[in-house]
């Protein structure tokens, strides 16, 4: 197990920080993707990429003077190609510019791992036994009653205040450590709750995991997650919407759960994933860890971008229907109807590997993602220096709606009581 235990009174910079020689100087990171790895190992990696993205990525490579190699394998309109780690950032920008996807590809350490991923795992047998009921209103309404817009806004402001949360940069590591400290402080009154780091051997930034243990169904796990890293083609990467907002939405649920003394029947894990923007790398490792260690994950909710709403949008939430679980999506829609307080929802599609839910889907776990809009009407400022909270009116009103959704998802899937 690679979860580093919490030391609550240690400075954040000492929590899981990796040797400084592995961190990329920020001045270099702001240059071209290749220059960002000057003086560092620029490893060969492998990515899986949807057919619709092959030509745009090849064109972007050509503009950089790079030649994209032919796929080593193509199956069901997804191909595997070899790339250099320095090229991941450029691919990420293409996926945003052309498809408005956050990621949009999956990065692997080896060719074999990448090619095997083209055959997703079947749904876990235990997942097939899950029944989706909505009958725990007392616990859910307690948590919803403790959610506040200032609480959500505070987390967005804090995380977007980092120069960047890029996965190789010092401030990306610091942001992850600060998030662990924030969660540990929120849960300080509960000795049963842990806030831990999940370290990744291949890059500096850790993921962050807060666990509320279950009682009678402790071996069954409910996951709520979102990525904590950010990326930008400019001088800074505030990532207020992408994805400080998703982290903030469920951080507020953690606050509410502690305030209500929520005791779930199933174990609940809240996860801030590292390195999503460069191919779902953090969530891929975490989902695989759960699969390889026979952990019974009964449901996953992904929150990636929750605080931007175009003035012309008549809906509040886009329920993503591709690369997600249909039965759990129906449950999610019912949660929104029951506890959303008038939230208007629409179905939408997101494309191949558009966020961390795909990592869990690929491992055979049921995953869903409620997005801040339909994907086609999403935030035009992500992956730029302008992804700030000012684009959302300097408030977190929209993100608070997703806190309600996440509280309902947790309370109704993990069940349990409050007091």
C-alpha cells in the first residue's frame, strides 16, 4: 500500500514532498513542452487516444517539428501511440482547444499496459448487486443544510492562488500538501477520519485521500473525486474552474459531514487526483490500486469543473452519458431531482478519457460525472491564465449546487446516520 500516513502537526511542505532534483524549474516549464524537460529525463511513455483526436494531435506535432509515430494498436476507435513525456502538455492543449476536454487521453508507463487498456475490465460482480435507493433524507439534508457558498469559495480562492498546480512543479506539490492539511484540519475532531497522501513514483505531485470509514459495510467503498492539478498555455495556471471548483465542491461536503457527525455504513473516500491534465495519470494509478488489491468500490462520482455557467445556459448540470455507468447515472439523476433544489439537468457526452471517471470505468467500476454544463457550452477560459473565479462572478454559487449533488450521492450510496 502506498498511502503515506498523516502527521497532522507537520508542515505541509514536509508531507510527501519528493526530492527537489525531481521538480522541474517553473521558468523552464513555461517554455515549450520539450524545453520544460531540459536537464530532466524525457521518458518515452504511451498514450491511448480516441480516433477523432489523432489528426489534430498529428497536426500539432508537425507544427512543433515532431513526427507522430503510427499507432502500435487500434481497437474500437482508440489507438495507442508512443510519445515523450515532454509532449504531454502539448497534447493536453490540443484536447482543450479542439474538443473542450480536460485531458482526453490516458498516459501509460509501458506499451503493454497501454495496449491492454483497450479492453476495459467488465463491471465488478459485487457492483452488480448494488441497489440504488433514495431513503436517507435525514442524513443528506443535514449535510446539505451545512453547505455554504463562502466555504466553497474559500477553497477555490486558496487553490487558484498557486502560481500553478502542474504535476511536475514545486507549487503543484505544495498545493497537494496544503489540500491534505486543509482536509486534516477539517476532520481534526474525528479520530476515525484520515487524510493521507498517495505518492506516485514517476512524478512529484502526490494525490490526496480523505477516508471516512464505514460501519457495517466498511469493505464497500464509495469514491468522490476530482483532479487537483492545473495547466495553462500562459505564464500562470490558476485553474479556478479546472479544477479548484470540483475539489472545493466536495471539500464542502467533507466539512458538512464532519459538522453533522456523519457515520456512513459504507466507507467513503474523497480523492484529489494528481496529474490528470497529462493523461489521467493519478486516477489511473489509484483506480488500478483498488482493482489490484481487490477493493470493492461500489460507486464513483467525479467532479471536474463545477463553477462556470454561461449566461445563456438554461440548464445547471450536464450528466455525462459516455464512458460512465448507465444504472448509476439514473441514480445520479434521481439524486439531482430529489436534493438539487430545482437544479436543471441535461444529458451530455464528453468523449474518450475526458476526465478521471474514465480511469475507474476502465477498471470495471461504476462511475458518473455531473458537469457544470453540457460539454459544448462549457468554460472557454480553462487551460489559460484567465481561468479565475472572476469568470464566475467572483462567487461559488454554481459550485455549491454540485456540493448538494455530492452530499446526496454520498448520503444515499454510503447510507449511514448523522447526529
